[in-house]
C-alpha cells in the first residue's frame, strides 16, 4: 500500500482515504495492463472481442511473464516515463509500483515509481 501523508485530522479518516487512493491507483494500473495485454492478444489472433469480455484480469494477465516483455516496456516507457528513462528498467519499476499498491503494509515509493503516479 502506498504511504500517504495525513490528509485530515483523525486516524480512521486518514486510513479510509489511504485505502481509497490505493484502490483507485491499483484499478488504474490494472486497466493499463489489461489494455496492453488485450490489445496484443486481439492483434495476434489469440482472442476475439467476445472471448476477451468473458475473461477476468487474472485469466488474461501473467504478471511474471510481462516483467520480461520488452514490447510492454516500450509502451509503458512511451506513456508513463521520462523520455530518456532506460527501457530495461521500465517494467521493473512499473510492476514494483503495482506490487507496492497491492501490499498490506504501507511503503514510500521509489522516485521512479512516484513519476508514474
């Protein structure tokens, strides 16, 4: 979970805000991942639109293989990273942020992860 500075007075209220922001960011990242993966599956003829709609995120996405996918890294790099950021580090930092958002404990993201936010 992303560690956020206290927004308002009240520990419970800050906990609710932190959980909401983390869930929203995680949903946005899932959408980005799913768009990239589904686009490639449709382009390569592995799935059609109807099959795609019937499958869940976990059925379509293999995070472990995406970490090493350089096409995914190039797409992520073009959209979410500075111009001269090394492509070979793009997936590592992108999925590092994804895993940080899914964590139970709160963590402060690395600078490259903050840039993606």
